[in-house]
C-alpha cells in the first residue's frame, strides 16, 4: 500500500508540474501589442499532460480502490465531492470566460493557439478529473461497494425476495 501511495504521489507531482508548465509557456494576450511569431511553446508541456495525467488517474484509482477511506462515510464523501465538483466547475467556467474575453481581437487563430493552451490544461481541469474519479469509485461496484446481486429465485442476505413482476416483499 505504501508503494502505491508513493507512485501515486510521484504521478501527482509529474502531472501537476506538466499543467504548471503549460501555464508558464502560454503567452498572455495584451490588447494593442503585436502577435508573437515563435510558434506554440505550450504544446510541449501539453504533450506531457496528456502523458502523465491518465497515468495519475490510473494510479489514483488503484489507490482509492484498495483504500479503507473509500468504504467509510460515503454520504459525507459524496456531499463534499459533489460540492467540490460544483465549485471547481464554476471556477473553471469563469476562468475560461476570462481567458477568451479578448480572443476576438485575433480572428486568424484557431481554437488551439499560443494564447489558449491553458483553457484545455489548467489546474481546475486537473482537480475536476480527480474529484470525478473519486465520485465514480465511491459510487460503483468497482470501488469496492458491496451491492448484492439478486435474482427472482434467490433471496438476498437482507431477507428481501423479488417477484417476477419487479415488486419486492419481505419474508
């Protein structure tokens, strides 16, 4: 378990560093100034985001799946994760709106240019993915949730029998 946590920590640092480098290599559009002709340096760290972030999600999923924290206090974790997801989505929408406010000044560029790299890879998207992964693992059988499979003939351990009509009745 310690090795999984260590590898997940390394993956977290690498993926977050790649996102920070995308931010550092993305140019800021200043109205009234000329356009840069040096290409798109933000694409280099963007490649590493697409390389390290799926690895981080895989390592985090394996860590959470084997964690005892994924089985305790599910309703509180669901509520906090849902709230965090809503807040992150609102902050991300405001960030994207702020970043695209002046892009109408340069109509000759497409959607991916030297000024818009951080719209696609930013800290908000980074944490939105982790929170969504946590919610998926927390609320699915893959995350270790014990949901009994029942058929019409077999009673479940709780004493409920399912009729063929889909109605449930107690024994």
